[in-house]
C-alpha cells in the first residue's frame, strides 16, 4: 500500500482540499479498502462546506495477485508491462474503475462484457449500460435512461464467454 495527498474539489461550491488516499493497493492487504473500491464509496467525497456528495478520481493501481489482474485508474493511457499471465486493464473514471473491478472479480474478460454492452446498445441506443454482477449464470447490467434505471439480465449459458481463473 502506498498513499499520497490528492487534490479534491467540490463541483457544487468549488471548495478544495487534500485527502490522503492510496495510489497502490494489493487486494489481500486491506479488505476494507477492497470493499470501498468495489462499492464505489472510495471515490466519493462529501463536501464539508455545502454537504453535497460527488465523485472524483486520482491515479491508482490495484493489484490482485490471486486473480492475476492489475486495474489502473489514470486520466491518460499508460504503457504498463506485467507478466504475460497478468491481465492489465486501464480505466479513466472512478465509475469505470468500479465496473471493471466487478468484471475482473467475477472472473470475466472485460472485452467480452464490452461486446455484450454494445449489443444491448444496438437494441436500445438511448440507454447507458453498466455491468453489475454475475449470479446464477446470468450477467446483470444496469440500464440507465433519462426516465430512470432498471436492470437487465443476459443468460451466460447462451454466450461463448471465456472464463478467467478466479
């Protein structure tokens, strides 16, 4: 684990502060941190001035040696090299980080989930889809529209998905 001070600004009132946050985390070191990342709470900020909640992001590398993946959060693409059997996924937003963490924790291949999301978009182009979880051979996606959000299930047994080692 490695931490540093990261700048955070409230998008509602422009209040600025620094927060001590991890920039390198290993899955097995801190189960509380892992749960905060998994829920998305880690990248949420409640402004002490106006009380509004917002999301922010800072560069971070999350490594799970047991599941053989690295998840990187950075605004810009980086060239990163790891052993060939370690999957490296880069994200640019806190929301994307959380989604990719769910995909990787479920032992799925991010590119295959992206392909399924593209198929869902073809059927409903005004919606936005986010992978949520995998339960009972069903891949669950949040379907976000202007009028609200729902959940859609896709039967995994009808898809030719590759399973990663969990």
